[in-house]
C-alpha cells in the first residue's frame, strides 16, 4: 500500500541523554554537565512508538548531549536487528524464543536482558461510523470466528445476542490483520488460542496464519486499512485507536472494555514465565482469566539489551535510557492519555528491572 513503507521506516530520532556516569543516578536524572554523550539506536515494536517518543523527549530534557533513535520496524525486525548487532537495544511485543535467545547471547557474548517496560491493552478495533462511540460486546469464540471468516456479517446472531440494545448493521465484516511479523499479532493469537481453542485452531504466531486476507504493514498500515473501509475489524495497540470503535471482550460473566487499569489487572494475576530469571523478566500472561475487571488481550512489550557491550559508551547509554524508561517519571509519562495511555509497571517489577539494569557493563 502506497506510503505505508515510508511511514513505518521513519525513525524516531531525538537528542537524548541519561545518567549512568559519575554524578548521575543511572536513571537519566543526573545534571546535564555530568550526563552521557554518544549515540545508541533501537528498533522494533511499532506499538511502543508513541511511548518511545515520550520517553526520548523526557530523557532529552534531563541531558541533551547524547542521541537515542528508535525505528518502529515491527517486533520481528527489531529482534533480528538486535541479534545481528545493527542496534544496541530492541523493543518486542513477544519474548525471544529459544533459538533467538541463543543467537542474542552469542551477539552479546553473554546474558541478555528482557524487561517488560511497556504494558498496554491491544484494542480490537472496528469501523462502523454509527457505532464507533459504542463498545460492541464480543465473546472470545465470536471474535475468533470473525477472524477465521466463519462469522461474516455484523448482524450475525452471535453478535446480536451479546448486544441486545445495539442496532447492528446488515453489513459484511472485513477482517484485517498485520502483514508483517508482529508481536501484536502474536499476542492476539495467543489470546485466541487460550480463550477460544475450539474456534481458533491455529498456533500462536507473529505472522498471520490465514491466507487471502486484508492486511496492513505495521500499526500504521493496520490503522490505514481499518480506517479506510466501513465494516472492517482489526487490532492495534490501544494508544492508537483514535476515532475508531473498540470491542468489549467477554471475561467470565461480564464484558470488559480496554483500559490501563484493566490491562494492569491481568498482568497482576499472571505468573513469571517458566524460563524467567533475574535478568529475563518475562511474564506468562493469564489469557483465559475470568478475573473481574481484567482485560485479557494485553500486550507486554519487552526492552531487550545486552548485559555486556563492547563499548562503554553504549553500555552507559543503554543503562541510562532504559533506567529512565523504567523510572516512575518515565512510566507516568507513557501513561498519559495524550502520550500512550500505557499501564505503569508495579513498584515490585520496577525494583527487579533496576537490579537487572545494574548488571550492564562494558567488556574488559
């Protein structure tokens, strides 16, 4: 689609600086005279784009002598570029798998850090102009059957039953998916696999498993396709919904619309992943939860970094920048509705992240 590639390739490049050197607290809050200098680059999840703009701006306000750039290429590309050494850190809406972790450890000559620093609902978005200000209720199986193409009209009985007070249009449903390798897609398909296994029989994956569908590249492409035609339904980080409608998801006996609080609720009831460690802070999300008030289609986007860098400049800048991202100030900035509306990480998780960041150093 014309223009999408150019949009998604646009790097978010801003002058920024953080702590980590003498006279600084390591969280980007030191005096500019004692701040860092140099350049680091990141790449990855487009879901984080708005939050990263806010984080880099905040980091810049504290210390103007270094440069941080972030290219929202998508999670899969971000992991690839981190592994091959093109960037110093990555953002990913899914954790490294075993093969990627082995390759990343080889690139880093040692351990890798994975830290869940961006928590946000994934909104199921639709374009029905007369209903875009209404949260249409959908049960998990209904949502799965829409994306598999088994439910094809907006006034289908399964949708009508969950929305008795809504006048649904007699209009074909046009499902839209991401065309790129996307952590947002992987999170949605993980949810469908867990919450609607009888209706969604595909394995969780970053690449959409069904051929012949309408699609858009990265978040911007998804929004362009959904926004361009009436009757479409897709999915995107909740910070990017804009004027589109969004679904309230069936959880237990209620329907829950997305919100930062509802996203935080599902993270709070989710245990650490089986392979989690002191530096790999991955979470096993409770996708099939029936917890009241929890919104289960949640994106936990990880910041990925090396524990050891060849360059002291890179080590200090990565430590300082990610320290700011994890700080109360950084998390509160991303939580602002006009920035990203993200769910701030808990104080306990912040402590674990800060301990992991303290282990970053330069080789030799």
